């Protein structure tokens, strides 16, 4: 089937899935009106090629044209989002984020620091219990597994596992998709590498991951550049450690120029959950709540899945027949996820502390 026909079929299937559930979990008329009166929603750290966010944002605008979406610093990391709320808590202007999308470890941290306000979306019951705060201060939105995005023009032998990246043939080729002192994606990339060595998830794997990247750096294989589809295409970072959904989206964007391969490593298969939250100081709290309703509606969840992310309501939606088969077929083979490990919040916190505290002294590479 041609790509055009596949897209047409996919579009039709999505439309059928949505039309059959359009009346499900609609936000209240009162919330919609209150959000329209505020007239703006300020987001942060949402690149349009991350998890299908470009289309998700556009669909929100199409639903609510009266609400302007003000997008701050799309390439920011989770720590940057936390600092943006802290720095602007007394500022009701356009530099103050209404909502955040951060790594799992940052949700409880932000709640403890009084940076979030509670809100439970209409589809709350379909969000798994182990990835949401019981009081509604933060809640899981999507997950993926750590993978390798490989530029096949420059890398003749595709690495199959973490240990392969230490080989001399990968000199000056391996990068992380963020600064491991601030980026949740990079922090968990270090955890995955540590788990591949056999260390238990948490502090032990964090320390093992630091040793691994220290060895990678000493071997001359690690590149201290934040890896993206652009740096990969330019040859600056031929192999990038990133979430599978980001890698698959980059593959689509590059469209064969250069040809790329997305690999889920044979060991250390780490699944990572991101979470949503509303700033305790949100200038537009009702628009923020309406945004959350959009994200957790069938429409929003399928938007993330189209961007290769497994949304929080994925299992419930599949069971209810709400996910088109064409969308499932575009994801990596199911066996790639069979060994995926979902770390506990405690393990994520312990790893984060080990990685952010030890990167400079153990690895010594200033990623930027």
C-alpha cells in the first residue's frame, strides 16, 4: 500500500474511532466558557515533533479558537520547567507556564514544593493507579522505551545492545538526547545503560550507568552534544539515545534523508512515563484544565499514539476498540516491549539523584 493510501486509511480510521466516542468525557460547558474568557494557555517544553504534540496543539486550537496557545521554550527539559514555574510564580504574564509535561520523578517533587494544583480529568479512572497522584496533583500521560536512533549513511553496523556502543568502530558517534544533569530523557538513558550491566534499577543502576558513560567518554565514543534529528542528519551525532517515540518521529521527519534505523536494545529495556500537571500559579487555570481534558480525551490520547507514544489510557482504549489497527501497526514489534521494565517512583528518584549528582565527577562531559 502506498504511503498516501496508508495515511488516508489512518485518517479515516481515526475519524471513525473518534466519531463513535465524541460524546464521551466532554468537558463541562462552564469550564469551556471560563477558559474562553481567559483567552490564553501557556505551555512549555513541547516540541512539535515530540510525541505528536504539533498535531495535538493544533487540534486544541481547532476546538477552541478563542484560546491563544502561547508556547514557551519548546526544547526545555523537565528541570527547566520546574524553574520556570518557580521564577514566575508572582508573574501573571506570558512567561508564566500554566501547564507542565515532566518526567515521573518531577511530579512528586513539584507537589512537595507546592508548585502544582490538583485537577482530575473526566477520564481519571482509566489512568493506571501506579502513575498518578491520588489527590490529582500529577498524572501519567504517555510512555515509551529507550532506543537508539542510527544514521545508516554513517553507521554501517547497527549496534544491537548497549555493550556494542563501546566498540572502537563507534568512535565519536554516540550522544544523549539531552543534558543528563537536567533532562529526564537523558537521565533515564543513563539508567537504561546501567540496567543493561545487570545492576538493579535505582541508585545501583544509576551509578553503573555513570560508569558506562564514563567508559564511553574515555573511549572517545561519547559526543557531548544534545542529539536531535538535525544533529544526526548532519553527522555530528550519528547515534542518539532517545525515547522510541522521538526516534520514530525523527525517522518520519527525515524521510530517508539520511536513512535511519530505530533499535530497541536487547538488554536494559527501560520504559519511561511522563506526567502532566497544572501550575499552582497558573495565570489561566481554566484553560489549563480544559487542556488537560483535551489531552486525556480519546482525541488527545490518539494524537499521542499517532506520535508513537503509548498514552496513559492505552490499555483501556484498546480493550474498548477505540484504537485503529493501522495505528498499532506503525509501532515497533510487540516483542520489543516484552522485556520492558517500568521503574518505581522510588527507583526513578534514586537514579535521578545518582545521575545528576555524579555526572560531572564520574563522566566529566559538559553536554550542551
